[in-house]
C-alpha cells in the first residue's frame, strides 16, 4: 500500500475492483478494459502479492523466473516495468525487461544474476529461450497484455509457443480489448475456468474524451492548423501515417519554435528512449508519432491528441486517442480532415461509435484558439554551426537541432571523392520550402520519396 501511496494512488479503478478478488485467489482472468483503464496495476498487484506470499519459493534462480508478463511493444514493456518495479521492490522481488532492438548482453546478465519477474516482448524472449538463457518451467503466473495488439502484429504463433513452455497449472491473466484475430483461440486453449471482467464494451470511446473533427480546405490550411494545435503549453501527441512524415513534421515544428520529438519504427531503441524521456520530462512538448506509439506510450497528462493523418480503421483511432484521458483524467482528441477524406472518416467514426459534427476550421478560428489555450513561449532552434574548413575541398554542413528529426542520430554524407560534400544531420536543419504536413490520402511526400508505413 505504501508503494502505491508514494505514487499518489489511493483509490482503485473499476477494473482493479472487479478483478482483484479473483486474481488474488489464483483464478484465471480474462480482462476486457479499454486503454487507460488501470489494467497494468490490475495484474501487477496480484502478481507481486502472490509471488511474495503463498507462491514464494525461496531463493531466486538464474534464468528461471516465477512471473512472466508479455507485451507487444518495447515501449509498453518498459512502462509496465516502471509501474511494476516499485511494487516488486517492496517485497524484494527482482524484475527485468526483455525486448529486441538492443544488444541481448545486459538482458542475459540480468537473467544469470537471478530474476523473479520477466516483462518481455515475444520475439526476443523466444530467442533467449532457444539459447537456453531462460526457462519458463517455474513460472507461476503469466500475464498476456494487449493480446489483440499481439494478434495485429502477427505474434500469436510465438505467444502460443511461449505459453506452451509455461506450466499448465499456473495462473494466467489475459487482457484484450477484443477477442478477434485468434485471441479467442488463445483464451480457449490456455485459460481454465476463467472469470470474465469487462469494464467497458470492446473498443468503446473513453467518456472523459472530447472528440473534434476540424475540416480544412487544403494542405496549406492544414499545415497552419496543425502548427497552431501544437503550440499550446500542455503535452500533445500528433499522429501521422508514415515514418517520413513524422520525422518531417517534428523537424518543422522544432524550426517553428515548438520543441518536438518523433517516435516511429526507424528509430533505434536508444533514440526512442531518448525522445520519450524528453517528452515525459517536458523538454519537448510535442511527440509526433506513427502507430508504433499508439499502444506503447503511457505518459501522464497528455492534454491533446491530434490525428494529423486519420488512421485507416476505427480500432487504431481508439487506441491512438487513448493516449489522452487516461485513468480518469480528461482530454481532447482532434482529427484534421481534408475534403477527400470526409467520406472515409464518417465511416470510421460510425464504427468507433463516436458522434461528432465536423467543423470548418482554420488556424485562427475561435474554437481552435479556445481549444489550444495559452500559447507556449517560442523556443529558438539550436543555432547552425559555422562551415568547417577542411583544407582542400570545401564541405558544407547542415547541422541538426537538439530535438526532432531522427531522434538525435547522425546524418548521411552525400558525394565522394575530392569534390565538395554536403552532410545532413537528423535534427532540425536548414528550412525547406513549405510542404504538406501529411494528408492521409497522399501517396508521395517531399523529394518524391515513397510512403512507408510507420
């Protein structure tokens, strides 16, 4: 209780009230709660309590955890660990996180040192199982979080193999917004006499959210509107469909004096962590993301989510939107729509069970200014470095800003031989000609590069 109180958590959320009696008694549970409903604590509390109590097996053993939590993304796994660790530490339980995209050496060292609970993404966990660095034969409690997203990402075959490696008599808790795409087969195969707890209907909108649809005339009006929406004092998450457009918009906003970072599949894990830390700490007020972040980012006090590019289907809309209005707080969700997107958006909103009337909008509309609220102070981008002398052939540099762009990663050199070379860094560089912030139906972006999904 002290660990929870230290985090400012003094009263439970509905899914916790509903599930805790069954999870604490050892029952298998199927939990269906929308994002932001408090389900991380709903499975963390009973796992820690039971492993430290009746299931305590004495000395921890290298590579043989007694608790396992599976998550679909690195970001979600990391943030589950952040919630779980203070509770586990109160009972002297050791937690480690396992995911791909980074060297496995530290993860292997942690396993060899002895661990009680593993929070893992399926792919890397199976790799370590094949290498005999971890065995699941001692697992007492298994949690599968966001099983529907596991299915969307094609992880269910790996998840099935992992669950087969855990003892049949162990307790299993499965949380999923929906039971389609094979999730129902997982439930039937691995849960025994499970208790169903559903706080809300699957994919229902969060009540504390206010939804807006801002109808714009064209790409230039959209660009100005998006910049206005990003200019407020609170945290904002702006969603794009492609990695290129996310990177580009983060750079453009930073150049406009709005510190922004990007999050998408092309970033290294170090860059992802750095950008998320900058956003969480308030150094960057705006996170520009592709759908890779829709399930994995859990940052408190996100005031506004903007669908700069409307998603392709309604489940993605709801999961993106769920980055605000979390755990009972309020938040606003804006979808910016171009004329050619209106019909598709109407279908999406109907499937999402959201009733909202589109409003013709510009960056200076009264309702837009009211939603944005106070404008944050302008933050000048990092100054450009003076051209460096290189003796023979000259070299022109385009230095990057401290934020935005490629998450602080180095640029690419163009040209070879004795001629001049021009380098481009990943940050906010030399301003380019104004271009679209990314209409959802466009198939080409600046420079003729082909659109790739984030």
